[in-house]
C-alpha cells in the first residue's frame, strides 16, 4: 500500500442495519396511526458522549429524528421527556429522502 492510501474496510455481513444509541428523549409527537392501522410516534433523541478517534478524545453531540411503530409505542408513550436510555433499531431515509430516520424497535 502506498503512502497515503486508505486501508481496505473490514468485511461486514450483507444487510446489517442496526443502531444502538444511548440517548435522551427530548420531544415526542402525538400518537398517530399508519395507513395500515399501526400506532406510530415521532420522536427526537439527543445523544452526548466522548469517544476516541484515532487515539484522540472527541466530544460527540447530536440530535436525531426517530419514529416508533407498533407495540413499542406503548413504552415510549409512557416515558417522561428527559428520560435517558438505550434505544435500538435501524436507519432509513427520512421522509422525502431527506436525511436519516432512526426507527426505534427496542428500549433498554
């Protein structure tokens, strides 16, 4: 490999799309229903942490739009704003293909 060349990325199983994020619930929309009749909640989550990047500490702070569909809406609907936990799910394109949308499927 020549100087300045990028190392190859490690192989990842095809189709893996899983996100686990320690976050705080900062906003929650009113309960709504999908065209299929499933309950849905629009959420906003806030994450703050410090990670190592190339051996150096880096502060990370972000807010991400999220949605919960189905049975998980009961648990998320009962949470107080400001609740912190581990939210798990997957990423998709946002509405109208703008940005990312975190689909929350589990909460620890």
